[in-house]
């Protein structure tokens, strides 16, 4: 009973926090969808702990706790993978930006040299 | 990337504060056009902004048609990391072409377009598709309608033309139209149209704030504009067939579209 209240309250707080972040435009929708999904599952498990054991039996896992551990670890792995993927994309983009800046710099230098030559002659 | 546009609360930014003032007090009675802006197209500086992504085949013809029909407007093409030389073709055709180093999406490209419009002191900015589906013949009507409102949508499904959409995509559009019509106190039949004109005040708002999410660029901008007290209106337009390329609609994506429409609208309504 106490655990039910604890998980339920945590999940609700978590969901409220995510919602507020999205509302203040601090979190992009694509990330929010993921975390809202997690919050809803935790809330469901908190309110109906017995559902967990039923799912565990249906899947053929010894008990609900191992199931939660398994899915929790899997989920965190996937999130880490996703973040690495996003970081790679951002790295590529900053690289492209740096290249563009270098090219622009060259063009500006060339241009100012040309105007200097013209004013000198 | 989004941090720059989310700094502080919307009300405290200089741009939002400047446009908030008269608008918030009495939306209905507020004159839509500043005194300096005379109705009629000749006195105002008008910029057409075209977001373009791999439209090299069609964009030359579209620009030529605009310069032919509307000699008084300037054309800005925002090439969004195209791989087919869209920017070069646009430059050849006589438009100003901004070339982004990689794809930012329609919303990102439009924000850059509005920044250009603001910095170059344009009075009216009009978004037009680069694929030739928007008939430039309607542009003077859009500009005229700006004397009554701050933003004017060129709307399909409003009587002109035979543009048709079916299935979940249609339900989504109906739902969006219904909610946004309520907010606007006028009938808006096509809230996802990318054919729209806005005035100077909205140019400076959009230059700082423009959603980058899919559907945000059309739906969320409307919600924000209406909530700041600006008037939004529409005029019926006929859509033309694509001049090249493949249409982006697929029945599989339609259901997803409905979900995203709900999410976008919901978030736009709860956000400040
Ligand atoms: N900047 C930018 N523009 C884009 C992007 N994708 C599409 N566009 C442009 O947005 C305009 C509308 O795109 P379309 O693909 O025709 O979308 P649509 O008109 O809603 O759908 P269709 O029925 O398929 O024509 C065109 O001018 C495109 O070039 C993008 O990723 N970035
Ligand atoms: Mg199109």
C-alpha cells in the first residue's frame, strides 16, 4: 500500500515536471513523448502492482521484479543509444558550420585584399 | 538550437513586449495596419519568401512567373541544404538565394526568411511554396486583405479550386479548422496552408520566434498570433498541381498526421 502511494506520487510528479518543461519550451516534443510514455507506465505499475506479476507470468519470467529490471535496463540502454546518435548528428553539424566559416573567412580576406589593391593603384 | 528562441518568458522579450502592448488591451478594436501603411500594393515593400528543398526543377519557372505577374515584389529563396543546386537556379532566375549548410526544415528556413525581411525593412512577407502549387495571381489579394488583419491565409477548401483531401488527414484538418476558427472569431478552413502573408509586426515576431516542429510552423504560429491579439483572416485560393517531384502525402502517414495535429494543437494551446 505504501509502495503504491510512493510510486504513484513519483510518477505523477515526474509527468507534471515533463509537462511543465514542454510547456516552457525547454524540452522538444520528440523527447517529451518518450518520457511521458515512461511516466505513464510507472504510474500504471504503481496503481496496479498485481498487473506486473500477471504480465510476468504471461511472458514466462519468474516474477515481476526481474521483468521490471530487464525492461528498465533495456530502456536506459536505448535512451543512451539515442543520445549518442543525436550527439553524433550535432557533431557533424558543427563540423559543417566550421567548414562554412572557414570558407567565408577566406572569401572575405580575398575580397578585402582586392579592394586594398584597387585603392592602392 | 531551440534555446535561443526560448530564452525567458515570452512576455519579457523586447519583441513580444512591443507587440503585446496595444494588442492585449483590446483585440477587436485594434487597427490592423499602422498609419504609415497605406492600402494598395505600390507603397509597401513586399518580400516573397520561398522555403525550398530540392526544387531545382520547378523553382526557376515559379520565380519567372512571379517576376512576370508581380514586378513590385522581391523574392527570397531559402535553400535548405538542397543537393540539386536549387540556390544556383534561384539566383540565375533573379531571386536572392540564401543557402543553409544543412536541412533545418520549413520552420527553420522560414525563421531565417523573416529575419532577412526584418533586417531589410520589408512591410509585408509572403510565404509561397517553391513547387509551383501556389498561384502568384492571388498575392495582390493577400496583400489587400492585410489592411484588415495582421496575417492572411490563402486557403484551399474555401470555394475556389478542387483540392481534395480524404481520411484521417481530412479529420485532422477539420479539427484544426474548427478550433482555430473559434479562437479567431472567423471561419478558417485551411489552417495548414503554407500560402500566407503577414505584416511588419508579425515579421519581427516570427524573426525571433518560429516553431521548428512539423505542423508547428503552420498551426502553432496561428495560435500564438491569435493569442497575442492579432487578427487572422483567409481568402480562398485554388491550388495547382505540382510542377515536378512527388507529393508528400501517403495513406500510411495520414494517421500519424492526425496524432501529431492533436499534439501540436494541444501544446500550442497550453503553452504561453
Ligand atoms: N526549407 C525547407 N523547405 C522544404 C522542406 N521540405 C519541403 N520544403 C518546401 O516546402 C514547400 C512545400 O513542400 P511540399 O513538399 O510541396 O508540401 P505540400 O505542398 O504540403 O505537400 P504536397 O501535396 O506534396 O505538395 C516547397 O516549397 C518545398 O520545397 C524542408 O525540409 N526545408
Ligand atoms: Mg506542395
